[in-house]
C-alpha cells in the first residue's frame, strides 16, 4: 500500500510540474488576462488525474493503523470478556514514573485494531469501579491475564447490579 501511495504522490508531482511548464510557456506569449484563464483550465485536469489513483478513506486508515501497530509492537495476550486481568498503568508524579497494577474483570471489549479498548471492573472499598483502557496506549505498560472466565455474553454489564459472591465468573480451563 505504501508503494501505491508513493506512486500516487509521484503522479501528482508530475502533473504539477507539467502544469507549471504550460503556465510558463503561456506567460511568455500571452497577456496577463489570458494567463489566468490558462492556469484555471490546466488545474482542473490535474485534480481529476489525482483522484484516479487515490486510496479510499477506509483503506488509508487501515494502512495507517497497521503501520502504527507494526511500529510499536506490544506483546499482548489474547483477552476475552470475562477474563480477570492485571493492567499495569503508568502513573507520572512530578518527574517520577511508576507502574500501578489495576486488577479486575473484563466486562466489555470495543473497537478493534489501534483503537481497541477494554472495560475492566473491580470492587474497591465496597464500591464498583470501572476503567476503560486503550490497549495500544503508551499509558498501558502491560496486560497479564490472571484467570480465564467462562461466560456466554459479549458484554457483562449485568455484573453492575450484582453484589458480593454473585459477581464471580466461572473459570475456564480450555484456553
């Protein structure tokens, strides 16, 4: 894809150079009023030619995401909804940086690719706390799966209404 975009930019530059040469030739033999009309007439075909080899917006975004993920490879485990995970979060205090673990149950996964997020829920001092983490964020230092959960839902929002032992998720041993 990078080769296609390079070819596309080369085509655009060649069209711009050709239009400048036509404008210079026209300016040498034409009056200033005729020069403006020639320049306008030459810009329209250049714009039409530039759109011929263009990538679609979706393809361009996919190429960019793949490039960014390849540039910063992170060893991520397979994370499923229902898993208990420990997320290492980078905390900056003044000029010092530390990694604070945040452990809880993954109740939702959203998006995909570079924008993939997980919602992690835990109980802290008797109050349910949920945090949303972007998996590929530089703020997330590490993700470790503590135990696999056996669930039959894509989103576990029903755990918000449960208290105590009712919030437990069965353990899965096959993954």
